[in-house]
């Protein structure tokens, strides 16, 4: 295997101890997920170790050769936690534009540090499908005010362990300051809101 082929993943995730494997493992334990969509993925390939079909998306042309390489395919085959062959692809496009994907066809939509994925790419998620989102760019806040998503769980990371919980969900998304969270507010600030109680990641279900 050519080390170069996986260097983007190695440098950004393995060396930095930021693979987030447990995040996807917890989701896999709780929900029936086969096909995942990851807009703004950069080189974060960890979901393909857990789910057999993943579409990655970003705006960087250079990622085409990363996702295309034989070395990456070999590496994924070594790391995958399921028996079948992995099936992944990369779309080099702004996720705010229409992506060449079927609507209502994914079991999981992944939003990690990349902007308002929950809103732009909801159309590709099946009704009843799962959104996992952090709040670094305010996207969990965006999902929390959407009538098309239901907040159903949190996932927290402690000492590199990820834990799933459905307890006390009514305690989340309460701002510390007396502000009304709207789409306009989130678009203007473009980062997470300060909440009284927060989690590493939030899990939503697409309602419609
Ligand atoms: C901070 S990186 C996060 C990468 C990865 N999600 C992770 O958690 O490690 C954000 C990525 O989102 C991509 N991104 C931001 N806005 C985008 C858009 N509108 N369409 C496609 N990719 C976008 C950027 O190009 C960048 O690679």
C-alpha cells in the first residue's frame, strides 16, 4: 500500500487522534444504517469503516485522487468492520448546489464542522433517516429549529470513548443568553450557540 495514498487521513485524523470511529459505531448499534452521505467530508473516511456505502463530498478537486486511489481502497478493506466489499464515491461540488444524488435515499446524513449540511442536504435523507451533527458551525442549532427534524439522542466523547444517550433531551438547546435562535441568526454568526447543556454530537430523525 502506498503510504502517500492515505496521508491525508493519517495526518488529519490518525496522528491527531481524531478518527471518531466510536461515533459511527454507536450509531450503527442503534440504527439500521447502510448508506451514508457525508457532505464537507474532506478526508474523514472513518464512516466507510462502519457503513458499507458512503458518498463523500467536498469542494476540493485534489480529493478526487485521494478517494480514487488503490491505496485508499486497500486501506479501507483492511479497516472495515463488515464482511462485504465497501462501496464509496466522492462528489467534488458545493453541497449547497444540487448534488447528483437521488432524493430520499440515504439512511444517514453526517454533518461535522462543515456548515449547514442539515438544511442543504436534508432532501437526500430518507424520511425516518438519521442526521448526526455537531454544533461547531451552528448546524445542530439549525436542525433543532427545523420542523423537519426531531431531536432523538446525543453522543458524547469522554477520553476517546463515545457514549449514546436519550436521557434529559429537554435540557439541550436552551441558550445561556436570552436570545431567539432563528435561521438568520445562525447564518449571521456561523458558529455554535452557547447552550446550558451541550453534547459532542446530536442525533436527529428526519420527519418528512
Ligand atoms: C473543517 S473541514 C471538516 C472536515 C470533516 N468533516 C471533519 O470533520 O474532519 C470542513 C470541510 O467542509 C468543506 N465544505 C465547507 N463548505 C462546503 C460546501 N458548501 N460544499 C462542499 N464542501 C464544503 C470544506 O471544503 C472542508 O473540507
